[in-house]
C-alpha cells in the first residue's frame, strides 16, 4: 500500500512539471507567419487551461488508457499550444 501511495505521489508531481519543447524557429503548417513571438503568453494560457480542466483522478484514468503514457494535463497543454500555431516536439 505504501508503494502504491508513493507511486501516485510521484505521478502527480511528474504530471505537474510537464514542460513542452517548442520549436520557436519554425512555424506550423496551418499558419502563414511565425507565431513564436507569442510563446510566453500562449504557454501561460495553455498551462492554466490544462490545470483548470484536469484533476488527479482524470489524469490517472487518462494515463492508464494512453498509448504514449501521457496524462490528460500533458495532452491538453500540448494540443492547446499546437492549436495556437506552435510546433511542439514532445
């Protein structure tokens, strides 16, 4: 039981420390201009959006069913940045 609790605590801490790697020199295929000048603002908005729309249990359930072993937080964060025109590498 202690091992399970330790694993869950590590999981929660790891999911909150996700930092996407964004290619700021390139641009997404859906936009004709470079969106890297808005990266700081977009990171703040996407991080808050992902945090507000996930919970501990939703992250666990999503992680169990995820092929890439991503949490729901990571998935929302990444998708938000991609939809804002950034090229996310991880």
